[in-house]
């Protein structure tokens, strides 16, 4: 009888280890896809928020009696002077605002920033509201 002095893994042990590693990889793959999708959605929402915030700051910086703060606009459809469509040079994005004059030296501004189509899911919108008062 001869005894082997060689050490190492047998072919069966290597196959079992490869099989277990494959099962783990298959379990982790869907989580990685969900992480990529969630990250892309978060980035898209961040871009919408930044665009809306920039436009809201522009509107709030205007003098109260400025013609660009005249009552009008729509958050449902783009209208001249009350929308950026396309926004940031992207035909898929828009910013719309509605200005309501409360007739008590106050203007109510509602602003919507959105994306028409998204790679990861339905169209998305964010909405911001602000008041401007005439402090004179």
C-alpha cells in the first residue's frame, strides 16, 4: 500500500466551493441592481431639486413690483414667461411656476420641477411653495 504525501484540494472540494460561490453571487446580484437603480433615482431627484431651488431663488430675488412676478402661469402646462421648457438644455426636464397675487401685498409662488420620462420608473416631479411680501 502506498500513501500520497501530496497536499491540496481535491476536484470535488473545488467544485463544491465554486458552486457555493456561484449561489452567493446570484443572491447578491439583485441587490446590486436595486442599489444602482436607487442611486440613479436619487441623483435625478437631486437634480430636480437643485433646478427648482435655483429658479425659486431667482423669483424671490426679483423686486416685488417686477413684471416677472405678475399673477399668472400654470404648474400643469408650460406657458410663456412662467416656465423653463426645456430646463437646463434637456428636453426631458421642465420647470413651471404659478404666481397668485393675494391682493394684500403678498404673492404666492408655486413651482414644479419635473422630468417627463425616467429610465428607472415613471415621470417624477417635485413641488415648492413660497410667499413674497411687499415690505415697503
